[in-house]
C-alpha cells in the first residue's frame, strides 16, 4: 500500500469514528471531523493516537 493510500485509509477510518460519535450525541466530535479532514499525514497519526489507534 502506498503511503498516500495508507493516509487516506486512516483518514476514512477516523472520520467514520468521529461522525459516529457526533451522531451518538458527542457534539465535540464534529470539531474532530473538521480537524481530520484538514490534517496532513503526521497530524492524522497524532489524532489516531488520541483515539487509541496506535
């Protein structure tokens, strides 16, 4: 898998989780979704660590 593909796969996974959390009533996760959309590869890895993915 190319680094770009890996980054975009992580972005999709994190966005799915953030959107599910927002739908469940955790409104602050809408801010996370915006951050995830605009993050570069390094920032996505940091967000993933916050989500317990790494």
